[in-house]
C-alpha cells in the first residue's frame, strides 16, 4: 500500500527549526536560479511582456523573495 506524506518546504531560512532552515536555504537557491528561466518564458510567451519588461518585473520578484518578512512555503 502506498502512503502520501505532505510536508511544508520554506522558501528561505526564516524557520527557527534547524532542519527547516537548511531546507529553506536550498529552496531559496533553487528558486532564485529558476526565476529567470521559468519567469521569462512565462511572461514573454504567455503574458505579453517584452523581454525588458519581464526582466524588470522578475527583479522585483527576486527582491520580494529576499525579504526577511516573507514567510512563505510550498506543500510537497
């Protein structure tokens, strides 16, 4: 029988728990690396942005993700 375990993955190192802090460090690195490739494709191919507009928008997104006040996570 298969079981499913859902866990929360923080986007950065904001959790106090040492394990979640480490997971958040890696998720942050992954997110920051993927923003340009996924974001540019999505915004220019489907969102109607020019490449320059998309790059400006994604720079704003990166700044928001770097914010220490942002405590977001994904469920995996």
